[in-house]
C-alpha cells in the first residue's frame, strides 16, 4: 500500500497465490518499481509461478506500473518438517543491479540450495539473484549451532555485511565462542570481484579535512594505528608551500602506522613533512634533533630521516615520493623512532599508477568428444593445438571487469604456467573477443564465442613456471573507449605444435591470471606541491628583494632552458601572467615589474616555467 505524507491511501496492490504468503521486506528500485521479499507456503498459482515446499523464500519484482516483472521461489524441495523450513529475513540491492537475499535454513543442499546446513542446525542461507531474478549463487554461513534473525546490507567496497544472532561456539564459519545462549554475530563478505576505480587518497595527518589552493582535498586523519598522538602549532608561516595549514599539524609519536585501502598495483606515495619545533624561532635544536625511519610494505624507504636537513631549516615544507607495489589491497606505512626524538608526518598522498585485475571469469574449452564439456571450475587453463585431431585442441577464455572512468595508458596480460611436455618455446597468442556474455560455468567448445581480432601479441612459453606477459593495450583501450565495462580475451596456439601448455586459473590457490593496467604516467607530476619536489632536485632560482613592491629581480637557475614564463599565484589558487623582457637567459638576472597590476599585499607564489622544468618561489608583496 502507498500512502501520502498525511497518511491517505493512494493505491494498493495485492500479490497472492493459492495459499498463504507474508512479505517481510520491500525496497524501491532504481526503475521506480519495487523488490519484495517474504515467505510462501503455497503451490503455484495466481502470482506465484513455482511451488513452495512448506515455507520458502518468495521474491517478487514489480515494475513502475506495479505489474509483476518476475518472481522466484527459492526452495530446497525438502518436505521433512522435522528439519525446520527456509525462513526469509531480509534482502538488499547490490551495485551490479542484482539482489542479495538472506534468511536461515536447516535443510540439506537440494533444489536451489547447494550446501547442507552445518550439523543439521539453522544457518544463514544467502542467495544472489541477478537483475532478472535468476539465481547466480548461494552460500551457507554458520557454525554447529543455530544462526537466525539475519539482516543484510551492501557495503561501499561492493561486498556485503550480515548481522544476526548465533548460538554456535567456534565451528565452521564461526571464529569465537558464544558468551551466552545466543549472541549478536556480524559477518563481512568481500566483493565478488574488485571493481573499485583507482582513486587518489590524500590524508591530512593529525588534522581535519583541508582543501588546498589548487583544489586538492586532504581528508581528515584516518587509517592510522599505534600510539595515537598528534602535534600542531596554531599559526606561523611555512615556507615552500601555499598551504600552511596542512603543514602546521601532524601525527607524531614514537611509533605509528597507516594502513590505507587501495586497489592492487603500483602507487606513488608522497609524504609531506615540515619541522615546526626543532630549530623554529624560540625553540631549541635543529640538525640531528629529529631522526626517524619509514617503512612501506615492509621495505625501508627512509633511514634516520631529518626533516630539518631535508627541508633546509625549520618551518619549511618538504615532500618525498616513492613508488610502491601493493598486492594485498592495503598500503602499509610504518613510522619508527630512529636516532633522535620521534617521527612526524604532516600529510600523505597515494596516487595509483597501475591496477592489477584478476578475472571475473575464466575457463578452457576442448574440441572433439569434449566439445560440450565445461571446464570452467577447474584450477587450470590449458592450450594445445593439432590440426588433425580436434579432441586434442584446447584454448582458454578470460574475462575482466575494467576500472570505470580510468583512462588506460597500457594493459599487460599475465598468465602463470609453463610448457608441460618439453623445453621448446611455444607461442601463446592473445585475441580480443567482443562477446562478453559467456559464463564460466557454461562455456564449452560448441558455444564459445569466436575471436573478434587478429592476434594482439604472443609470449614464448617454455618449461619454466613463471608469469608470461602479452601486451593487449590496443584492444583494452578500444573496448574502454567504446563504453564497455568488460573485456574478454581468447588464448590459443595457432601453430598446431601438439604441445600442452597449462596455466593457473582464478580457482588455483595462487598466481591467478592478471590484467595489469597502467592508469597514469608514473613519472608525471601534478599540481603546485609536486612542482616543489621537482624543483628541489635542481639548482633553484632566487628572488630579491623579498618582500617586494613593484619591481624585483629573479636570478634564474642555469638549468632552465627554452621558453621561460612567469606567473603569480595567490593564496586562493588564482593565477596571473607576469610580463617579462625578451631574450631571457638561464643563469642570468631578469627584472620583473608588477606595477599597475593591482596585486594586493600578501603571500604569493611565483611560478617559473621553462621547457626544462617548473619551479615555484614564495614571495611577499609588501605595502
């Protein structure tokens, strides 16, 4: 029933079969229809198109006009009421347009249920439906006792979270003993596959959310662990940056870590530092007063790092960038006490350079008498080719989910395996497949889609177990530019060598197939703060006098070259070109005049840009 804001009935819709049914959950769907979940104890008839067997899940999808789009009874075809029944409790919509349906069941693996209940007791029974209501998979979750009264929700990482009650001790999926007769039990399920778009993560360590003059947002401090202690100064000019606020605060304690979730692949990690205590006006110390270590992914990146020395003094911003490979979905950064005092960091930036995808589906197919056999759930992928005997022939298919709205710079396919018959190098070729509708559990030689392209490239596979790599950039980029979210590839030997190659599938225990996508140029630098890092590696230009009024001199670095230009940037990030004389020469003095350009008093950044590099100099315009 739909009621208005004041409670007046607007319409009603009755969904019924031949007996009894109850609705336990309803949600509006993106197409302005509804998804309903409940239980049914009735034979097929009316709106119900399948028999239920003594209590089963009944899921009904309504269109926007309240007509039935589809309905699905999820049952076990099991009539022993001594084992209880299937009880629906909750459902949630999933990011792929499908539905996760939750309840509990003590029945065996029959009908729509693929697993027996643990110890013949009630367990959570989770069923995944696609957008059309077809069952995709199901899963039993529980211990040796009873699990019941479950609720489910989709999570931001594409996974699911279940909350309910459990009377089980440690057993099966349960990792803790109950404290009383029954306790709350929360279970987090990982995504079916990673579809997360690689994104830049910026963290203001020890401080609140902050947006820089160049529109970079550093989120408030998060993902840290260890000794929870921060330090800050209320004010003060920080040189070498237009974002003083970012460098006044920091996380500082004898030992702390950051564990930042990222997409697997290579990332560039930039650490932002400023020494705001040792050597600052009115404070003791300087060189050697603070020296600490930094590890990333268990590897030492900085040893006895001295912010004061690296930045050239106190109250000066400094950045250090490292390329890091992440393989477990979490970037680990450890700050450790070194030779003096304790570590301190002001901000952290994590910029993805590449992302490593694993297949959402893979399978090999075989000809001859095996042409209708499915090999999709095995731990291996095979290739063999013999023109005179179709039964020998094997090839395999891979399907990957592309990261959304992330430009592909390059794409390398990697498969782990070897030549299992001899030491000869056998050419393994990759082909593009434009048809992505094939299913891992159903594909065979008879229904497998044909290649849509010529060979994209090949790898020579010998008898050594290793990853073999093929460049498939052209095809992956073409599919992404066509708006496709999936990419399928066929791997085959076109040369009839009658030699068997075996590779790990995604079901193998380790080393699954990979599609390594480079998303940015690893050498690229963006934004004002990165300019400082680049210029710091070269002999810098200088400005005098500073503070300036109308006219000042820039002593140019001899490392500039080609066309040279000047730009003034205010604290809000707005820029204005500064007229410069002709025939500017690197290594010489250049006179600039800003009279009549209406610059207000305050701190500015002078950007000096040439064909060789770009640098930024902090200046103060006085009255």
